[in-house]
């Protein structure tokens, strides 16, 4: 499920309480505060007999301003791949996330997690773009192809890729 709400104390507690009341098991989640909003994605499991009622109760959290989108997830298709950690630093410019994501896809990579931000360059004052995350590469695709695709975005990029 995905979640979005104006951030305030108690949102996560209300969500966890609702899941627990219906015998749900909280498996994994990623949550963040960004621009005054609380956003997250999480995976829970529950008995099939409780799924419909749990989904309805989660939707009812709208009364707290918490927008919940529930999806019945199917088991993922197993693909042999390896996961790499990437760090990219560059001068900030419009379209850089579009270009970075296109380079990763062109190299055969799949973005599994990505955090981006803008920061002030030390002693220079201009804006730096920073991205960090994980990319999975299918068997047979070399790390060098991913590195080259990203480095070809510009001379001002610093790229670090680790296993």
C-alpha cells in the first residue's frame, strides 16, 4: 500500500493499530517526511478472510487525512540480478533526474531505491545535485555499462558504484 498525508503526530500509530486489529503482519516499509507531507509504501500480510475488512478500515483512515491506496500484491517474478549501490554528484540542472533514470534504464538497470537532493557546493556557492540509491542489474549486464551510461551524462558528474 501507499500512504500520503499532511504530517502530524499519530499517523503511523493509527495505521499500525488498524493493521494489528485485523491480524495483519507488518513485513516491510519505507516512510519519509518531505515538504510537510508524510509518505510511505509498505507491505503487510493478513489472512485472506480479513483482507477485505482490513482494506476498508485502511481506506477509512481518510478521516484522519491519511490517503491510503491498497493493492493486492502478487508474488514477484524471480529474476537473477545483482544489486549495486550508486552515488552521483553533479552540478544541478533541470532534467537531471530524467537523464539519470534514462541512462540507468538504457544500461539495463532497474532503480530499486533513489534519494535525491540539492545542496550548496562547499566554497563555490552553486547548487549540487546528489543522488544515492540502489540499482539492480540483470545477469549478463556489466557494471561498467551502467557506469559508462551515467558518466556520459556530463563531464561534471562524479559517479561511485559499489556492490
